[in-house]
């Protein structure tokens, strides 16, 4: 029976990320690397985090991220070398994923890892023995887990042509692959510095949302940071629609409507769009326009950005997060499409909450683009 994920397991250096990205590209499926997604959650590289907090704390974060991807992702998922040694990770991944053991010639893997000694800053698991011996010990410890847990084993050639190797593996996996998400033409509206927009661009670059064609970018501010990001990303069509003096909301929105009719997007995402859309706009494009609000609506509806985070702290809320909803003529009252929440910790501030919630906004939009 097909499951929603192909979970690539295997030893460090076996090519899970490289081959996983190539297989995803060959099959038009989303790709995610759990190590990269953990770094996104942490806001820093794994090596620096482990140096500060140790492996146990890292594994706890990895477990939370893995659980999230088990529920909300569908595609090719590359795990870290030790991910499935955690029993909860293993159980969660098994519920929604088909395990595939990526097992190239071990001598080639070891040769590569030894060549990286001193370059890879990740703290070693057993620094009291020579690195070569540590590699052998870890391989003996883990290879049985990889093999016993997997439904399929693939043996790519690390020295072979990447595209050819990926094509062969994709053909082998064909009966197991999840459904390819439909392609979508996506328009982005943004007035802001573009943190969420940049997160979407980065996710697309990593292969998370390959089916999303960012066909149109609209801003109402010629000096917005998001405009510079759109230019750098070479978005197909970019429109700067600054409101004219004394222009009313409906007249401005008629400009938006005309541009949208010309480009005919399947979905419109408001990523830091600071203008309230008129009933005229909502009647015509409200069903395909999704706004993100930095709270768990209906809490703190009508407030913006840091105003929300300040209220969360003042009210001593245990959880906060974001709500993605369809736009409607009544502000923040459109149909909820998705909510993602985060824990409010004792040492949180407005700044830390903003960063936490913005990450959930990015992940929420990715989830919607991937599945709907």
C-alpha cells in the first residue's frame, strides 16, 4: 500500500540528500531534508547547536520536527544518519512512510567521511577513539537497523552520474511513490521586509514546493524588502502598485483585480500584505486568496504583528502560532484553512515569538501549496 512519504534512511555520507533531491526532481515530488528542516527550526547549524547544548537536546528538537513532517509532508524525505535510532522518530516515520535503505558501497562512504575529517564541525559521538574506528563502530551499530526497518534497498554508485542514478532509483520506487501534487500558479502580495516570502523562496530552492510556480508578485511599496527579493528570485511578473493620493480602497483593488485577471493564478498568498482588501476584491478573489495572521484566531483578531505577540505575553498564553485563512470583507474572519501552534516559553519576548511564528507561517504556506 502506498504511503504519503518515501523515507530515505542510511549512514552519514551515503547521499540521502543528494540522491533524494535528484529522485524528487525526477518524479516531480516535494523533497525535504530533516537535518535542514531542524536547522530551520533551530535558526542555526546543527554543529553549533550541539556544541552549545549537546546531542540529547538536539535529538529532542529533531523528534519534534520529525513528528511534524510525518503528519504534514508528502514526498521524498531524507533523514539524518541517527534519526531512526530514536524509537519515537522510528514509530512516527513508519506510520506515514515507506522506508528505503540507501546503501552504496561502504568503502566509498567511509573514504568520503575520512576526507571530511576536520572540515565537518559537528561534534563527534565518540571523540576518544580514532575517527576511522568510530565510523566502523557506528556502521556496525546502525546497518542492521537500516536494513531491518526498510521495505526496499537501493545501491547507488556514488561515483556515477547523478541524473542516471536518480532515474534508475525512481523507476525502482515507482510502485511506492506518493501522489504528485498538482501544479499551481501562485501570486504573492507583500508590503513588508519579506521574511515569510523569503522563507517560501528558500523552501522552493530546497525542493519543498516544486509544484508551485511563483508567477506574479505584487507590492504596494516601492521600497519594500520583499520587492528586492522578488527581483533577485526573478519572479516572472512583478507589479509595483503604489496607491495614489486620496485613492479609495475599491479603486485601488480594481487595479489588483485587473492584474490578477491577466495572470490567472490558482492561489494568492498574502505574505506581509498590509492593506485591507475591499468587499469588491473579496467577492471576486476571496476564495483563492489566503492571508496569514500571527495568532491562533479568533484570539487577537484585528491586531497586527508585534501587537499580537505583546498581547500573548501580557495574557500569559501557553500557546501562540499562526492562522491561514481565506480573506473576507470582515477582517480576520474568513474561513480558517490551517493553524500551526508553538509553545510560549518562560523566557520568550516579542522578538522571539515573532521569529517562532514567522517560521510557522512559512511551514503553513508550504503545507497548503504541497497538498491542495
